[in-house]
C-alpha cells in the first residue's frame, strides 16, 4: 500500500488487465521489490452478475490497473515486463 508519509506524487498505471489474479501477482512482485502500489478496478457486481455505475449497467468485470508513484514507474514497468507479455497472450 502506498505510504501517506511519502512526498505527494502523481500515481501512474504500470499494469492493466482484466485478470484480477494477474493484478495480484503484479502487486506481489512490486511489493517484493519494495515498490509501493495500489490496485484499482476489478470485479464489482450485484447478484445479477451485472455491475452498476450510477444508473449505467456495465459488464461485471471491470479493468484492473496497478498504480505506483511516478518516481517508481520505470523500475516497476521493468519488473512487470514478463508478466505483461504473459497476460497479453
């Protein structure tokens, strides 16, 4: 999780997927390298299997993105390169 004591920086996405498992693996890789990150998106549904965004119905699975501080983005992208290749296949 991102440390609120660190200087204010923009968050940038370094990994996007529709697979929450891949996002969890990306988060684990980054945390192992001491890179703080946060994950946004993912499965959000009600009992019908359809997610709701305001009054708009959308498919049940939303894209998932892993964000890091801008200063960590280059290193994080490099660490996730192999995972990105595997996820795109």
